[in-house]
C-alpha cells in the first residue's frame, strides 16, 4: 500500500475522512489505514496533515486534504467523516464547516468526549438536514486508538449499519474474538455510556488508590512490595488493566532521585470533567452513584492544598502492623477492593439503566459489558461475568441481585467491614471503600431512616408522606392538634 496526496480534482475514492489530527485523531486514522481503509485526512494546520502522510504513509492509503471541501470531495458516497477535536464549541465549529458540504445520507461521527446532551442536540439538528450524526465514545487512550479501542457509537441504526464493518475492523477484540463495539442506542446513547464508563473509571482508580494507601500506612509495605501484591492480585479475579498498570507504576524508581516514583509525584489528581458530568447527570436522573461521587470529590479535595494545610488536625497514634498481621490484612484488603469495585460497577450499570429509561434508548446492559472487555481503560476479567449476568436476565434490577455476585459480596463483607474499620482506626481516609460498603448495607437493609427524613419534611414544609399500612398520601397538622389528614 502507498500513501497519496490528492486534490479534489482527483475524484472520490476514500472510504472515510478524519479531521483533527492531534494524537487521538492521528492514531485513529492510522488504525483505519492499517485495516485496509483509504483514509482522507485533514487538520486546520496543514503541516500536521502532511506530517502524518509523510511519517506514516507506508502504513496504508491516505489522502491529504488541505480544506474541508477537499476532504469531502475525496470521499465516496455515502460520505463518512470522523471529527476528532475538543468537545464543546470546537466541535460545533467543525460541524458548521462540514455539514453544508455533505449530502443527504452522509454520516458525521464525533469521536470526542462530548456531553451526551450536546450530542442529542446535534443529532436532531443534522437529522433535520438529512444527515446522520453518530456520537461515538472511544476508550483506550492514544494506544487504544492506534491498536484497537472500545467503541461506543450512538445514532441511528441505519448509520451504524453503514459503519459497522469499518468499526469492527478497528475495534479491540475481546478474549473470545468479539469486536468491542456495538450499536449502543439512538442519538446521545453512545456518549452517555462513555461518560458512565469514565465515571466508573474514576471510582476504580480511587479504590485502587485507597488499597495502596492502606497497604502502605497500615501494613507498612513499601511501594515495591505493594507492586508485588498488585501483580499477585492481577493473576486472580482482580485481573484488569488498571491493576496491571498500578503494579508497574509502584515498581518504578525515579531516575533523578532513586526514590520510588510514586513518592516524587505531587499528590494532586486532575480531572477533565467526565466524572463530574456523571455525578451531575446521576443527580438529575435520581440514580445513586455514591462510589463515583466520592471518587470525584476525592480528586477535588486532593487539589485543595490550601484546605489540606490550613490546620494541624490531630489523628490517632497507631503504628504499622507486624509482618504476619500485615499479610493477613493485605488479604482482607483484596476482599474489600473486589467487593467495592463490584459495587461501584453496579452503580454505573444502574445509571445506564436510568438513562436508557429516561431517554428511550433501550440500551442492552450485557452488550455494554461485552464491549468493555478489551480496549478500554476499565477492561477487566470480571466484565465477562457481568455480561453473562445480564445475558441470563436482561431485566436484572441491579448487578448485586445476581446470585454469583451477591454470594461473593456476602463472603467478602466480614473482611470488607474490618478494612473500613481499620482505616478509620488508623486515620487513613477510605471514602471509596466506605461509600461502597454503605451502599451495600443500604440495599440490604429492610428499612432505612428515610422514614424519619420524610416525617421531618412534612413537619417543616408540609411535604406529606405515605404510610406502610394503607394507600394514599397524608399530612400531619404539626402546628395544630397533630391529627392526620389526607393530602392532595
């Protein structure tokens, strides 16, 4: 195969176009070309377009376009253009450039981290012009974009049918060989599911961080020893990409100082916003995602160095555990980490179900688990069991209702509780572990203190309440004779 640089006069021939050639866009274009697709490429800065063709032209067939018009002219119908620019106004600006150049039935694909509400708006507007708009979540980072990402396309079924062979050719492959892509659902469903993926990612990373913190400050392990523990865990049920890279990070030594690398990195975790969007949307949907929320707030707190250093707050005077006790504690942490992960993933699937119901998307929860088994950041061995749980019962009200997972959490709960209590006793913050356990306990509790909360609301705001012994809505005359009257 050879690269080529053509003008629009050379005639149509490219299978797909990619505009926006930063790292993700460039690697996605290379992935497409490597899989035998002729790819027209464009960037606002023309030198970046030429650099791609000159450096990687030997990987496949590229068509370098200097303008949006040249890119569209280089495509065979139905024309398909992937937009890989920053979310928000830059995406709208690119759509404003390309949409007038497209014809009825053509497809515009947004591969950025767009907010799903923006995707819904754009899909409606472009549909009215006879164009398909496919908001596609892409997970796996720059390496995934090049070698095989997890792809979460939304939009019309017709558009997906047109794109499916191409998307399947570039997607990651699950262990059973299945391409990690599926038609998630209409309009913004793809970007919604990608948002939830990122929210779960926040929770997963926070829980792993808490496990590290506990092994270091309670068990007394050094980073290199903790790396060994994580590698051991990665050979079992916690087998996942994030556990694997955690072991690599903890085993790494800083070349400049000779210290563990993790000790020279500032303890301020940044975020790009998708975790925050997940929590905000969950609140709008009324779906509890406490594990994700705690992870988002933990990142936020880490950046508030002014608050963290504002006072010398006292803590418990406790030393690290002895060697035998530490080893036993590490095994307990593995149980707590696994149980907390499953609980947080379950919250993510609850949110997907809530969004699907709210927007009429009919998202298949098992299919989502299937496409996250490879390519994406949260890929993990237990995702295949999540897929199987929903395949057995698509209407499963929560993942924790699955007999297998419920049994595992039940067996883990004693160690889980010990770890949370030990963290509190030693003054080690573990908001993710604690929130996951509280969520588990709330789900299994026959009665919650929300009864008192609702009674309080009725007292100060006449917000009414329902009774357990008969139908109807009621209000107590708290400021009068405290008799009960029907409401509404």
